[in-house]
C-alpha cells in the first residue's frame, strides 16, 4: 500500500483522508476546516488487523504534506495524532499552537 492510494474526501467544512485496505474498512483520518487556513484533525481509525503497521502515520504525513502545500495549519485534537506531532518536531511548521 502506497501513499498514492490515499484519497481525500471533502463535504463542506468536513473532510477525511482514506487509505483503502485489502479487507473491510479503510484507515481514516477525519478533520474539520475551522478557518480558511486551518484544520482540526479530530479522529483517526485503523481496523484492528492493520494496527501497528504505520497506516495512521501515512495518513498524518499526507495531511502534513497538504498543509504545507496549501499554506494552512493543523490542530491535532485526536490523541494519537497529537502524540505523533510531539514525536515529529519536523512538523512544527504546520502545527497550530
């Protein structure tokens, strides 16, 4: 599974990144656009069979890449996402404090 398979879906101010998996539900990261240059990531989910294999991290990396490319900041409300931001200081440029 490559990062190229990640799909971004938007519905108004809400959105989600989806990573299709061979079986069942996709891994996902959901967010709310809280302003023209800001999103709040509020939820991450990886099906149990795929946990611990870096799926959620791939989704977060894609969100960070999109934030850089489009000039917006991220507030990680999801505990897992917040933890990953603490472990990746190189993402500080897109972190809304």
